[in-house]
C-alpha cells in the first residue's frame, strides 16, 4: 500500500491542521470541522472542493523532490556506485557519515601540524 498524498487536512479558513471528518447520523453525510476556528463544510462535494487544491499542491511537492546521491566520496554501497541519500541527510547510511567525519578529522590533523 502506498503512502497517502496528504497526511493532514488543512482548514481553508485558518490554515490549522486540527480538522476532523465526522458523519451526521441523521442525514448520513460527512462533515469537515475545524477545532481552531469552528469552520464546517457539509457534504462530500464541499469537502472535495477543500481537498482538491491541497492534493494538487502535495503532488507538485512530491514531483519537486530531487534524489541526491550520498556525499561520501568513496561510497560504493549500491553495487559499486553511490546510493541515494536518505531523506533529511547527505549520506546513505550512518557508516558513510562516520567515514566522512573520520576522513575530515585526518585531513585537519595533516594541515594543522
């Protein structure tokens, strides 16, 4: 199963993520409510109008995400070539990060004396 495109529904009025969807038992329709400002959207059509721009923005954000390669110069974890870096990191693994730190330490030691 793939990850959801959006994890939180943002309120169109105040922008907070404290929204929830409930079902009205009398009319059997869904209601989107915001805890912060009290905004309510009744029915699937109104909820869809709120969700579509957020889904499109999330898809554009996913497309803009660029795959970076591991920053360690001698990384060969992917069958002799560099592996993609992890999210929010410059390196593919903790091992490459430590190797780079040790290398920089030795380089500073050579220069300093």
